[in-house]
């Protein structure tokens, strides 16, 4: 069998779909400085100094063009030993007079902190791209750890995803949430677009594994590109295109793939929450498997975020799978 076999009885109703509009927009995890800020010059904040340190660090990378998109908010970590030292120093200040026992405790704690290189640190997420001299672009979301002099102490990647050159502009649409829907007004297009981005960004934040999160970003960018081209979110088209790509690129054991037919798209509902738990449709294609050219029908499941799940090979006769 090319795919796992799955027996079902066909008794389904055609279901019409609309894009799920989220009630609350996803608040941005990043922000961009307002270059038109009319306020008078002021001392840079710790946030601004931290961002500058990271930007300077990344700008020195040879043979890499650095393009920043945005930063998260700084998170300051104060080790317990420093907190204890500050507590002791405040206690001495509040007393207002010398206390040999307290002075000794402070000196001992200071030595311990210095000998063990204990310091405050700043964690800051940064979303950016590197493009090499061959125009190969990689998207990064990275957590930087800075020491108490704002030097880069550690780097941990959360996203590391190569993208093709024609996706760099799509990344900008996705990150800055630009309008991509054709609508009666720009405001309506903007609302639809923001809800669309919120749906995928919320799930992107839920993905914790770097490989899985990186792959989901690319998945979201591909759908963003399709919506931008068509001006609407056509679920059926989105998933049909995914299957075509999957068959041609991710199934090397199937050659000479030729799309014949797709059924209507159906949704599955979670019985407990009554929410959409996924989608599925049937697909007929011609392909060469083990040097045998044949016609096959498969049932293809998708999760609620339109990612391909299980694929089952169906039994003949094929006609019932494509009845409306």
C-alpha cells in the first residue's frame, strides 16, 4: 500500500467554510521604534541600549547582511546572591551606623559574588534575517542574554528557517501585519488581515521546539503568499496546493504524479468543545509507485492550522468519495 488503509462509510454533508475570525487580536510580541517621535532628546533607556548592543553585535558578522525586524521587551534576571547582597547593604544604610557583624557579612557576600562571576543578566528576544553573498536568506528569532555591561553573553535560537528570495517580502507582510485581503474598504481589509495574522501568530508562539516552530513559520508564510495573490483566504485552494507540493517534493517513492480530482473540503468537530478540530478531503491522482503506474484515491487529514496530517489509501470503487 502507498498509504495506510482506512475504512469509512460515506455519509457526509457538504460543509461551507468561512475564515475563523478571532475575537481578540494577537498582541504583537515585538515593537518598532517610532522614528517620528517629537519628544525632546533624552537619555537612552536600558531597553534601547540593549537593542543597540545586539544590533552592533550582529552587524559585525562577515558575509552576512543583517536586517532587523523587531525586539521583545527586556527581562532582567537578578541572581539570589546579588539580591541578598542588596538586602544586606540596604539594612546597613537603614541602621545609619557601623555594625561590624553586618559589615563582615556584606564583605563576605561581595567576595563570593566576585569570585563566582555572579551578575545580573538581561534576556531579550530579537527577530531578524541574515542574507549571505549568494542571496540565501535565513530567518531567526533568537533570545540574547546580555551581561551587566550589555555585552552578549549567550545566544539561543527559537527560529532558524531558510526562505527563498521571493518570500522575503512576504515575511515583511507577515511580521508587520500588512493588509493582504481584497475588500470593500482598506479598513475592512486591515481587520481581516490582522485576524488572519493573529490566528497563525498565536499558534507560532505555542510551538516551542525550534525545528517545529521554524517549519510552522514557513507554513504560515506560504499561506500568506497565497492569500496575498488571491486577495482572499480560500481554504480548499490552500490545502490542494499543499498536497501538490507534498506529492512532488516529499514523496520521492511516487513519480510522474498527476492530479486528477479533489473532493469538497470537510471539517471535523471536537465533540467536547464543539470547535473545529481539523479538515479533510479525498484526492484522486495518477502516479508511478514501485514501477507500477496506477490511479489512487487517498483521504488526507489536516489539523486546524491547515498542516497535512494522516493520509489513508482508499478502496475501490472511487466514485462515492467525490459525490456532493
